[in-house]
């Protein structure tokens, strides 16, 4: 700061004003005025769950599957204090799509940007989200993503800025593939010699929910599948997305699939679709 003040004192008043404006602007950017530090405290562990109406073991966060959704604004700093409660495995989390400008150690790639978090240990991820958009996070050690370690990360536009389009509501969808075979067995099969293909996933999940042993459309098809009957409280019961006619909805779509490549479609009589890519 000293050299700036010396320069200001040695120059005319108009130049002093320009230099001070640049200095204050830089200071405000460094302080991150208008931005927030958002703290999250997570514990990851295996637990019993029924993602597709068949009970299995999933890798969850704070007792949730999928993991909690992170919501922030562009320019915010995310701090995730992650405790590994697995008994025999390390764990890391990769923040998919986040550029990690200046924080490569928070990228969550095991043995590349960080060591795995050992059982019982805690690691604090701290990074800035600089661009608005729809992202997701997932486990990045072995087949932990396939085991269910993933969730959404949504970054809204910065405080004081407006979206480039208007909408009346928002629908957040996270797609994933799901096998009944355990993630460890999947890993051994895919890395074995000779190679053992684990086959197509038993189910595809939307927001962690799918149906394996029944069909929602059995009454309207010629298949022999059993009609699903839900009370709405089941872990595999489909999530109902409520929309109104003549309204505009933003669909945030992310795919955390481990191996499957998906196409996404909505069956309606008429729908106008708009795309926008943040620069």
C-alpha cells in the first residue's frame, strides 16, 4: 500500500483519484464484499437404503441419499468439513465443473490433488465458486460414486445480478445409474484380467429414486410388469414435480452416472425449450 500512497502524493489530483479508485476496487474484490462463506459439516458412511425398491447398501452423507444439495451464489466461498466414518476405506469428493482457481488442493482427486481422507479423519474443503451454473459433486476414490456418493451443487448468479431470463419456478433433477452388485465387486470386475463387464445398471434413478421390480406404467402397456403401488413415503417412490399451465420452469439437469450414457426427454403435447450458457 505504501508505494501507492507515494505515487498518489507525487501526481496531480485527477491522477490521484484514478489510482485510489483502482486501489479501492481491488480491495473490495479481495474482501469479497457481497459474497458469503457457506459452511457445511458432513459425515459420510454406508447405510441401508432402497433406491429402486430393493434394499441395498448405499454411501450417504449425513444419513441422506443422494447427498445434501449445496446452494450458493457466484463469488461465494464453500467450506465443507468432511469426516470419513467408513471403517476400512478412504474417501475424497470431487466438485465436478468447479474450476478451483487458486485452490487445486480442494479438487478432490485422490493421490493427485490430495491424499485420501482416512477412516475417522476430517478434511476441510475450501474453495470459491466463481461461475453461476448447475454442478454436482461425487466420490472420486474407487467406485464410490457408483455406491451413491454424489449430490447437486447449484450456483446462482452473484448478489445484485439478474438471471438473463425469467422463470416462475425451478425443478432440480439429478440422474444416476444403479447396480444391485456392490461397488467393491464392480471395481474388481472392471479392473480384472480378463476384463469382466458388470452389465447394464439394474435401474436408472432420478433424484435417487427408481423402480426395479414394478412399473409405473404397467396398466398402460402390454408388459407383464407389476404395477407399482406407493403410499408416497417409500424411499423409491417417484418424486412428484408440480407444475402449472402457462408457466415457465427452469430445469436444472445433472448426470452423476458412473458408466451409463443417458438421453433425457419430457413427454408433453407442447413445450418451448430455451437454453442459456453462462459465459
